């Protein structure tokens, strides 16, 4: 039973071990990753760069904004066009937001109707998250398309017993959440619900009208032991949100206050089985993800000014077989159907089939993996991906790790079939390398890590103008089209450190030095700072009081590809506190942006000033 619970905890299904039936299931597996090879793996047995942030740490940071949590992972820089809920992009080691494969409970959740096909982190609230499992580096060998910059698996909350929280603060912001479940020797069923509302602030830095955001989300999961070796599972998530946005009204066509809003509805889920034999583990599933958006301009009409609907359906089978000693072979196959339609584009579809094999060997302190994958897309044909990694224990809790991986991203349906589309597009491709030295783990004792990385990307898809062009590609696309014309290189260093300097006091930090370059123009990639870091301190007393502080440091960058619009660096400081009134009740609060720093992560768009928040949490 425990083996299955641990596997599910790490890989998709929110389950808690029976010995921990009042604890969040994600707190029991903070060293287990699924992003490295698609199945539950101890983080020490992979040479890839992985960061895990569990629910205990999420609770300590507080708040519904996932950006405040994800900035604790090295290699991540962030851009947002307004308040919480606005378009939010995450750049992993300089890769574009759409080059990060995002999974929620193992289900791909990218918006297939979006022009770039990425996931908008503005639609995610941390109050419903149980764990973030982030792999930094290309890994299409295991994951197929989109895993160019990395892979982020987000587990929704799940626990036995009941927990609820409510928080109120600046800008009339309310966050509520509840999660609970029941479990027996052969079953688990759980639900979580979250509601968030804020008046926000004007997304346009020169605006005065507040842009608010409201979202409700509901998630659930269940499993049942059919036999001692066969388990059935199901999970699902639904979210609906309403966001006020600013636009570019006539006659100036400059960013300013508008009456525009965007309504988003998302649902995703999976159903399948897990088989646990003596030497063989199998996981099979069917999953789906759908994102519907409608934009309104109430000053003009109550009818949508734009609507889109993107969907993906996927069949997947993964397995692992222990051959002899520490030798393991993992293999899998997937088939995905994607579709989209918009107010201006008729429905279009594409399919992709992929299969991979990976050999792994664990012997004492040595762990190594090497594998390959073939994908076949019904538009551009086949694509091969290879990868490998090595982890070696040096003694005294030090570990050397290294990895090389290839990634690819299939052209989006919009890039292929819209009025600007080009059906001759090829996939974007990347090769990444990293090598690092690490001591200990990030949440306890002395932790030190340094990683050097590099990623070369080619055949990147960019929009090209057809104004005045006589190129054949522009014959029926007078305004422009998409083509594989760009190349990029990102390289740099990541640093991590943490230490228990006094009883109850832990100091930690992550930092990244980044050089992200367009290899055609030689300019810096837009919105990629040359350095960024987060320093954080946590102090726990012996009488239930916990104090914390977070300092975010970000260097200069450019907002545009031509490097003509600069974004100044900035520093943001947060303070937080929590007090356990009893074993079941906790009061917590924080002050974000204590010194009221004025900064931008996207030119022309405002960011939040100083804000205070207070809340209460109850556990039964």
C-alpha cells in the first residue's frame, strides 16, 4: 500500500499515507520527482536539475500568487502584464514561456488555441497547489513536444481530514480555500475548492481604473485498489475566471484604461490505472484539457469581441521493468489529438504519436540514464530526441550531476492554420547541457549547489512581415506569416544555498546569472534579466510563532527584441508571520513589497505596491 501511495503522491494523484492522515500528502514526498523520467524517482538518482516546492513551504510563503513561490526556484524569471490574474509568463533559463511544458496532475494544460500555445500562469492560484516539481533543461526524450526549457508538474491539493483557510488584504483581496478527503486501506477520495477575488489596480502604469480578477476552481481525485497489484484512478480540475484588462484604444493606440474583460474557463482531467508487479510497473491513462476564452469590450457591445477554444486529448502508457541488479528499462508511448477554433479561424486539428525507451542503472552512489524518442506529427513528419544524465555521490553528502537533453516544440495550430499560418513549418529544436555540484537538500541542514548550463535553440518560429515582400510564402498573406527563422542561446550559472545558522533559524537563497541572446541579431532576448535572485529567511520559535522574510533582486533587461526599450532592475522585500493558536488553528499575515518599490516586468504595465494581508487556517 505504501509503495502505491508514494508513487501517486509523486506523480499525479493526491493521496496521503495512512500514518499521516491529517497531513498534506505532498509533505511526505519532497524528495520524489516525476519530471525527470515520467515515473516516481528519488531526486538524488537523477543528474537533471530539479527543484521541488512542497505544500509546507507554500503555506509558509502565504498567498494565492504562484509567482511569489516559484521565484524560490533557480533559473526562473517572470513577466506579468498587470495584477494577479493578468497574463503571466515564466522563463526557465531564458527559454520562452511557451517552451515550458506545464502539467497539472500529469495533464498537459497549454492553451492550444493561443498563438504560441503556452500556459498562462495568470490562471493558476497557489491556494489549490500541493506541490511544484520543476525540471530545468530540455527533456523531450521523456515528454515529447514543448519540453524545450523544462517541465513543471503541478500537483493539486489532496489530504485526508479537512483543512480550510480564508485571507483578506490590500486592494480588497479575498482568498478562500478548502480541501479534504476520506481514505481506507484500499481507497482514497478527495476534493479541493478555491475562490479568489481582488479589486486589483490599473494594469496600465499610466491608468487610474482598477483592473480586478475573480476565479473559482474545483479539483478532485480518487483511487481504488481493484486487486493487490492493480489500482484505478481518476482526477479532474475545473477553473473559471473573470479578468479586467487594459488595451490600446483609438486614436492613440497606446496602452491605457479600457472597459475590456476576459472570461476564461478551463477543465482538465485523467482516468487510468497503475499496475505494480514484482519487477514491472505500468501506468496507463486517458487525459484531456480544454481552455475557452471570451473577450468583451463593454463600451462597444455585450457580445464577445473575440473567442477561442483549444483542446487536447491524450492516450498514454508508461512502464518500468527491473532487469537485473540496478539495471532498469523504462518505456512509453503516447498519442495526442489537438484542436482549436477562434472567432476568426475555423476549426483545425493535428495529431502526434510518440514512443521512447530509457535505460537506467543505479549502483551504490552512481545513477545513470540514457534514452531516445521518436515522434511523428501528421504535419511535419518525424522528430528524434535523445538525452542522458549522470548522478554520482562523492561522499560527505556531496553529489556531482550532469545532463544533456534535446527538446522540440511542434508548431502551434494557430501558426499552422490561421490566416497568418504556414503549413510548411518545422518544429523548434534545442539541445541543453548542464553540470552541477550539490551538497544536501534544500529544506534542511547545509545545502550548497552550483550549476553551469547552456541551451542552443534553432528553427525557432517567429512572425515575419510580408509588407512589400515578393517571397512566395507571402503570396496570400499580405500582412505577414510565421517561419522558422530564429536562433537563440542561453547560458549561465545557478547558485543555491541554505543553512540552519541558529536553532529555529534558516537562511537560504537562489541566484542566477544569465546570458540569453538572439543569435541572428546578437541582441538580448526580451524580458530576460542578466541576473535575478531570491534570498529568504525562516525563523520558528518554540511557542508556535514563525517569522519569515523574502528579498527578490532582479537586474536590468530589455522589453523588446530590438533592445530599444529598457526595464530597470528592482528589489522587492516581503515580511510574513504565522502563529499556531492551537494544534488546529493558525493565524498568519504578511506585508508584500514592504518598501513600496516602483518597478515593471513588462514595459507600460504596473506592478503591485505595498500591501498587507491577514488570514486564518483551520485543520481537522
